[in-house]
C-alpha cells in the first residue's frame, strides 16, 4: 500500500475519506502487516473487527489488563 491511497468509509458521523497505509504490528514475536486508516478525524487508535476474528481479546477491567493474543 502506498501512502497516497485514500478510502471512503462510513462512520457514525457519516461518510469520511481516510488515508490508507500499511501498518506492521508485532504481537508475541509474530509480525502482522495490516491495513491502517488514518485521518484528521481519528482521535484514537482502534482495533478493527478483523483483529478480533483472528486474535482472542480478554479484558480484565478490575485488574486494568487488556490482552490481545
């Protein structure tokens, strides 16, 4: 993916155009190449549904621990 690619996406606030990048994430020694969307409208880092389809997510709110693996 090249930095100059853009993609129109439906958001909760309507349609928006985002820049499309290739991201690399290292989890437990395993490297993943993932599509990453970025833009001025995005304030936070979000993990998409695709991650949750291939990785197990465990949230222990009382301990303040979030485990993706």
